[in-house]
C-alpha cells in the first residue's frame, strides 16, 4: 500500500476499535507518535470482492516511554488490555508462545476478530529490539492464507 492508503486504513481501524470511547481514541492518537509503519501488504487490493485477503503489516513502535516492556509478551499484555476495552469482538485463541524468525525470538499472540459475517484470524509477533517493539502482524481468513503468510515470514531478514 502507498502511504496515503495505509494512513487511511489505519484511521478507519482506529475508529472501529475505539468507537465512542474518548480515552481509547486518545491512546491510539498518542501511539501514532510512537509507531513507524514499515510496510503494509495485502494479497489483493483492500476492498477487492474476495472472501479471503491475507495481509502482513510490519511496525516498529518506540517503547522508550515504557521501560517495563522488556519482552514481546509484555507488549502483548498491553495490547490485549487495549483490545478488550475496544469496541471489537475479539477472542484470544491461546496462551502466548514463541516462534523464531530470521534468528530472532518473537512472542506470538493469536486473536480471532469477528466483524459481522467476516472472521479474521490475526497472529501478532512481537520482539523487543533496541528500545523498539518490532511487530509482524499477519491477518488471514483460511488455512491457505495462513500458509502463504508463514512462507513470507520465513523470507524476512532482520539485522
């Protein structure tokens, strides 16, 4: 996605998550100042008339302001609390676990996000590197999408 489309998508996502919750909206706006969206990619353009559209988002978030976040599971703790207070219908599928990508250990949180008739599964990978939380977020609707995204993750190089 180009920058304009990525920013518009992030704004819509924040609005869906925060609803009328002014405190949550303020939290999202403050987080915008700490986040670097490094990449957003979809198999098909967003809005394409398809039943499955796997995606990968890579974000680096400064955690200098939160010295208590020392590992990915700490980051996920706060993400989970924020999602639970949002307007979204979310289900946390299992306990946080570890996976290695490009020699780095990531802690992974699996989430089901229900949006009406659409059910998205999201795997959020988090690793703390040099005062940043590096996030790899994959979203998919079926096993084929998951397999595609897992193959892509194995090609990532982290230096």
